[in-house]
C-alpha cells in the first residue's frame, strides 16, 4: 500500500508543481508586449451531461504579426483548461473574445512565436493549485499514517 501511496504522491506533487509553474508563466506573460491578432479557427461546443454543462474547446487558432513576420498559435493561456464549467469558462471566453474575430495577443519579445491571449493569475490557476494541494496533503497524511 505504501508503494501505491508513494506513486500517487509523486504524480500529484509533480502535477501540482506544473500547475504552479503555469501560474507563474501566466503572471510573467502579463508583462509581455501585445499586438492585434485575428482568430483563424475556433470550435467551441457545449457538452451537456447529467447536472453539468461544460464548454469544450476543440480546434482553436489565431494569427498575429510581429515585426512583419506572421505567426500562428493555439495557446489561449498557460494552464488554460480545454473544458470547464460554463459558469466560469463562458465568462472568460466572452472577455477574451469580445471583439472576435479580432483578439489581443501577448507575445514573448525574446521569442515572438510564444504567445497567449489570457495573461496573469486566473481563477482556474487558483482552483487547480488549491485542489491539487489539498488532495496531495490528504494522500501524504495517509502515507505518514501507514506503518
């Protein structure tokens, strides 16, 4: 049992650190330069199941130019979920895509190929970090309780 708990802790902890890393990258991206962009394709649909309705992001891409060079990206934001409750995601997407098909693209000046639409620490970062932290702590407590 201790081996299973150890593996669970390793997976949970590594996922937690990755989510923290995404939140930090999103925070850093808020200082990047911005440029106008345009949605190239977007396929969003509602998934209704049971008591929940989720928005699922399928095929999504935007184009933008920096210093005369054209780029294409599909990253909405670091750690941005590809599905989530309609209550949160719909509001976020409406904010990001309010002028669609035109969008504001934040790009890394050192590497203009790296870009996002959503910057800064977002609610989804906090929810994932807190949930993973809690589950990791619970599993860790079982690990310590194991003889």
